[in-house]
C-alpha cells in the first residue's frame, strides 16, 4: 500500500515536470511572423502529447533598441534565465546597416545574449530532403542523402577577442582572434558526443597552415581524438573544405570549427538544401539553450506573409529533442514538415511556392494533429 501511494506521488511529480517554460524572443524583421507559426506548432504538440508550455515574450535586437535603448535588456536576460529553453526569431534592421553613427547595433544583442548565457556550442544540421533535390543549384546526385551537422564554437575567437577597435586617426582597425585550450576542449567534447550518435566521424576545419589559434585547435582536438578512437577524426583546411563541401558534401558527418569559420561555412552549406528557410539551429551552454532559424531578419519580406516558417518550426523540434528529450514529439514535427514539402505546401523561396507563412504553419499543424 505504501509503495502504491509512493509511486502515485512520483507519477504526479512527473506530470508537473512536463510543464516547460519557454522564453519567446521574436526579434526583428520576419522574426515575429515565423515565431508565431512555431508557437502554434508547439501548442499543437502540447495538445497531442498532453504537455503544457508557459511562454514569456521578450524584446531583443532593433525592437529592444527602439523601446529601451539596449539590444539585450536585463529583463530579456532574466526571462532567458527563467526559461527551460529559448525560442528566438531573427535580429537585424537595415536602418542600422551603413549607419556609422549608430552607437549600438541590433547584432550586439545576439552576441551579448550568446556570451552572457554561455551558449558555446552552435549546432547546425544540414540535411537534404528528397522532395527538394531539384531546388538546390547543385546537381541532385551531389545533394542526395546529405546529412551532416556543423558544430561551431560560438562565444570566443575573433568575434570576442580583445583588443579590438580603431586608432585615433581612424586609419587603423584591428580585431583579435584568441582561443584558450579549455574553450576548444569543451566544444570538441560536444562534437564527439554528436558523432557518437551519428556516423562516428569528426572533421575539424581550420587554417593551421597560417594561424596560431588553429594550431592550438589541432593540438587539442587531435589529443582528444587519440583518446576516443571509436570516432574517425580528420582535419582539413577551411579554404579547401569550402570547395569540397560543394563537390562532395556526402563525406561529412560532424564538422567541428571555430566561430568565424563556422559562420561562413554554415551559410555555404545552406545552398545544399536549396533554401536557408529550412535550416534550424541550437545554441547550447551550461546554463541555457537557445533555438533559432539560421536565416536572418529578411527585412524586405517583413509583414508580407511570405517568409518560410519551417526553419523556426524545425528549431522548435530541436528544442523538444535536445532540451526536453522528447524524441517522439520532435519526430512528429519533422514528419509534418516533410509532408508539407512533399505536398508543395511551401512559401515562395521553395520552387516558387504559392503559400503564405501562416498557411504553411496551419498545414503543418494539421499534419501533426491528424
Ligand atoms: C549567425 C549570424 C550572426 C553571426 C550575426 C547576426 C551576428 O550571421 O548566427 O550566423 O555572425 O554569428
Ligand atoms: Mg551567419
């Protein structure tokens, strides 16, 4: 009898844990529109699988500069810390580009958030969809069955090194690329962990023929690889990899790389899928995890109901899998997105699709609930 009561209590505790707190940061441009669809999808998953989500919305980027003068306000930071996971839209507004007098830029909000939350591991999966093989500018036989993930170091390297700035006369500018061995090691551990659940191969991309930081990367990563012989390890130079990625994208499983190289190579990798509008990402740290589409704020499309919500919806699926361990729920979203792709219920970035942002979201929800 006691055992029975005890297990019933455990059951109740378990039910409570299913209530997850999500910080919703729509940001700028098309951010609010794609986030709205992702939240609708999360609500559909909650309904189907009997979960509950508690959302708190916060400002970031230009939207935050315009209202409180800070691209990453304290209140937003507090909401991020309160949450179990963060869903983020996009950042950036053209009124700050080519405006040298702007003291603060929206992108600083994203960098500040990554850095203060310690989101050191950026995970960007690149996968080709059979129904979209002809949407890529690459030949279908090159694109077919591509399935790799870029693991990018996110809070160090040239993005954050010091000193940085300008000389007094404005004629000399400088940035510093720096890495510490422990920063390299923690992202290496993450990359090997991912490889272990995949095709068991890690490729380090660097510029070790020129840069001291890259030589430190090689030292740390090859040392770790020697202790983890279950994973095949190789190191390539980033410039030749930029070429090979287009020629033979199938050779990759897990790409491990630093902040700047990862930024560039992941945009290049998006060409394989045929559209940036499909690529999700996760940024993981010790204290927080953030999920966001790879695409930017696409200001030209703002308010037109033409932005592809799939990357954000797939980012929400990554949240369910990575932060909450809900594999079935994540797979359900992915299957619904694939179904929409197969039935051509897509926005204009994919084969001149005729559907609006909200119609694509509605169709995906329908497939989830069916
Ligand atoms: C990305 C973006 C950001 C970056 C910008 C918006 C600061 O390009 O997430 O890839 O450079 O990291
Ligand atoms: Mg980028």
